[in-house]
C-alpha cells in the first residue's frame, strides 16, 4: 500500500487512522439531506461545521446520485458547486476539497475554483477525458465502481462473482488513469456501496472490504446512512441510521480503510478515534 495520497496542492500521509471525508450535497434531491445546503451561505456554514468537527476533506456534489435520480446539465451543476467551492477555499485555504462529479467540464471548473480532488462515481466511464484532466492538474482521483447511471443502476445487480468483478473494474480503470498520466500515488478506489448493488451485495462488499487492498491503492468507502443500513435496522428515514452507520464505520476503521465518506463527521470521527486508540499503542488523545 502506498504511503501517501497526492492531490493538487497537497498530500495525505497514510497508514494511521482513517481520514474523514465530509459530504456536502448542494442539490435539491439528495436521498438524505436534499435542499438543506443548496444556498452557498448554508453550504459554507455546514462545511465550517464539518471542518470544525474534524473532516479532512469536504466532498462537494451538485448532482444527486441516489437510486433513480436523473442527470442535470453541466451548466446547472457548475452553478451549484462553484460558488460553494470558492467560499470554502477563501475561508479555509488549506482544507482538501473534492468535487463529486462524472463530468469533466464540471471537474475542470471546480479545480479552477480551488478543488483538489476529483471523485468520479462513474469510474471514468462517463467522461473519457477525466483522467487526463486529473493528470493535467495533478489532482487526486477517486475511482468508484458503478454500473449504468443512478437512474437505472439498481436494475444492474446481476453479477457472476461480485468481488472479483469489482476488483477487475477498478484495476482496469486505475491502469487507464495511469496510462493517461495520473500518478499512481494520486489514485484512490471505491467499491461503490449502494451503487448497482443489492442489500446482500453491499454486506458482501463490507465483509470482504480488505480484498480490494490487493490493487495497491488506498480505499474510500461511503456507507453513511445508506439503504442497506436502514434495512438491517428497520429504519426507513436515513436520518435514523446514525448508529447503524457508526457500526459500519467502526468495521471499516478496524480494517484500516484510508478514507471514510460520511454525513455525521463528529460522531464518526469519535468512532474512528476509539477504534484507533484500542488498536494502537500510540494513539493520539483529544
């Protein structure tokens, strides 16, 4: 496993406790917090709160990726995310910002506005120029596994061998990115919990999460408030899945997963810190 993750204007040392990526949805229809942070002032306020609570990356997204969500034009997505990224960058010059998008035009605008990392849930399938863009800017690149698009992905859950197929997809995509000039130390991979996977498949990915380390890239995993958590607990409202999410985050932290994408930063960082303290002889305090 590589010891650093490089991105535009910075890098993270890896090998310690899991790092927290805070979710900032600036969309009207996200599955958990739609419309709450659509206004730039509300988005900045929430970003401030997550940074204060210990988030090391703020992941800004302007297009919902919930199951069944439709696509939005690049211009609309840009109009949602750019003012927010600019505000965060101005107030927090050193915080890492990722842009959650499948469109290279949106990613370019975000990088120009101050973003450092591209988080592409399509696994480089939607915009062929995404990897070259990441290489040009020296941006970090998160490559996620998904079949189809959010509007139809849940009809594409038929796999022969789930884990090997996802590993193959991610390995091929990472190799393609490297061939486009992206540094291997700037790539992270995400198995895509909740994206073109059913309930049992999400649990299987969690159960076998260490298998993805075979590719040699740091892992990002996002179980926060997802439907598989709700099904286990019988909690229909995503906001009622805090403790179920904490259980998933504890599992991932125990497995030394490098990046955890969450809604509830303070609570999940507490979980990560406790796991680190129990599993380490030299845990930081406070």
